[in-house]
C-alpha cells in the first residue's frame, strides 16, 4: 500500500483559491475513497489502480487530502481520480486544481501531517485548534467509511506526535490561536476596548464559532448574539449562552454591534451596501472580524466610514513568532516521529509477507503430513518425519525472513513483497490494525470529545 497526499495551504496559495478547493470537501472523500478498481490501462491490472481510502483535512487556511493507493504504479491513477473529483466539486478547471495541490509521497506524507498536527505549519505557529482538526478529520473519515487501516495509523500517529510536542516543548503554551490573535487585534484597534461592555454579533454555529464564543467569555464579553442561516442559533446559544438571532432581528442587532465576527463560511456574503444600509446615516465605529475561509463579508466593507476589517491574512501577519528553541525541539520531535512511523510501516509490510509465506509453507507441510499419517498412521516414525520436516521448514524460512528485514530497512519492502507473491503465488494481505486501547481497535479510534477548539470545513457551515 502506498500513502500520498495532495495539499494546498495559506503558505502557497491565496485563501480564496484554498476556499474554492475546499468546497464540497466531504463529498470529495466519499466519491473517491474505497472506490472500485479504476478501469485498467494497457499493461496494468485493475487492482493496481484502486484507491483504497482517503481522509480530508479542511480548515480555515488549508485543504489537504491524505490517500492510500493499492500499489506504487497505481498512485498516478489514484491521484488523477482525486483531482477529477476535486475539479467537479470546486468548479475550478483541472489544470488550476493540479497546479494548486502539492503531491507528497512516501516519508514526506507523515512528515508533513505530523508538522501540521503539531502546529508548525499554521498561520499562528503552535496554534491549539489544529490538533483537534486532525482528530476530527479521521473521525469523519471513519464515520463515512473512507479511512483505510494505513490512514488510520497515520492520523493516530499524528495525534500522538502533536501531544508529545505539546508536552515536551513550550510551543503553543500561550494558548494562541487564530481566534485569540484576531480578538487581540480588535482590542488594539480600540485602546479603551472593554469586552465586558462590547456588543458582538457572531455569524455561524460550528465548532469554530464555539471556540470564538469560549474566548469571548474568557474576556468577559456577555453581550453576544448569534445568527445562523441554517436556523441552528437557538440550539447553539442554549449550550453556550448568548442570544439567538433570526432574519427578522438581525439588522437591528448589527446596527447596535461594536464587533461582527464571521465564522459561518456560508455561500452568502454580507455586502458593503447591505452593511451601510443597516448601520444608518450616523453609524457607530465597527470592527468586522472575518475568520471564514470563504469570507462572510465582502472585502469592500473595509472602505465604509468607521469600519475596520480584520481577516485571516491580518491574523497571519500579526501572529507572534515562537521562540527558536521551542521550534527547533518541536521540529526534532516531528522528524523523529515521522522516521519511526516510516520504519514501522516498512516493517509491517514485510511482516505481512513473512506471515503469508509461513502460512503457505506450513499449509504445504500439513498436507504432506496428512498423507504420511493416512499411509503409516500416528506412529513414532510419522512423528520423526514431522519433526524433521518442521525443522527443515524453519531453516528454509530463516534466510527469507532476515532478508525481508534488511530490505525493509533499505526501503525495498515493496520489491520483497512482490517477489514473495510472484514466486509462491500467494496474496500478501494488509494486516488488521492492532488495538490501541483495551477493547478499541485502531480502525475504530476512540471518538474523542470534540471541544470548542476543533473545526473543519464542514463545521464552518452555517
């Protein structure tokens, strides 16, 4: 099995393109993963071209797909299948999609995901939300049946690495996040800002909005009204506090607001004309914080008198730098974890081949012993024959087992597996994931409590 990823982030693309790529993220995974073998090309076996699984990680500033192809030579076809589905969902042309997404394969896949999960690749380095987003991406894929065993192990290892970085380094100890940096910027824009007396209208009811509500509460803000185009505001405020808004009283709430915060990521934007009309002829100063990847507010609102617009790009530019020592230590942890994961993955594929070879060989031996017993009965002579045969089989398997370990260490495990399958005509199956907790198999990872600091593209929907 071959792991690969297709990634687009704030570091390489404008957020508008990332948002377009993220459109229909969940549909991309469900349309692509666990698909039947693709039509075989000339000289290729159909099973070689299958896409075994995929997990989509879509957040406020990244769109990434982690996938598993059946074989190395089937990777290109699996990638093309994903690109086709992304093109369909995003509405972008295939060339734009292909150029926007960076292909990673082999050890680079784990190294990148572990770095992402630890917050090293975030706009706010060391942010605390991203580890939860990685966990959520796996849980979503498991719920939809698109997470293959190899991808489950990859994402579980990423979560363990993020936890280790948080435990062993000071990275992220200040609790910085995209939301916290945005609120700090809003505070700086008004020197006498007192959040206890600030009126806020929050757009959205996903986990990202939940994280925003929690941080507003920490700052003493109690005047928070919540609007959701999907009608979930009532349920949201029942669990977190605040006042639910609907289409009838939204305009009045905006007119009285000191701060508007967009976390919905809905298809509809608040235009500058709409905002100007609602605020009236003598509007009060207003700060608009747009944290939605697809933008809840038209950028032109920044041109209105008395309006200050803060966006994800504003947050990225204002995010403080973490200490070099913490970054260096976190990077060492990530590198080490990625190397260990790759070594374990290589060993696992070789172990599968060894188990298959041993099972095949012992099956042949058992068949021969049945014939011996049928002719001679369970005599002492038959027992001596069986003892001799088993010792011979053990000796014959010794060299292939040793060579398998050596080839795995050199990164040649796939050649070894192919040789075993070709020489003996046996199928080397992927082993079932080992249990990670009592009574909890790895392919059924614990459904963790999704705190307010987690969000995905799906969570950002209104």
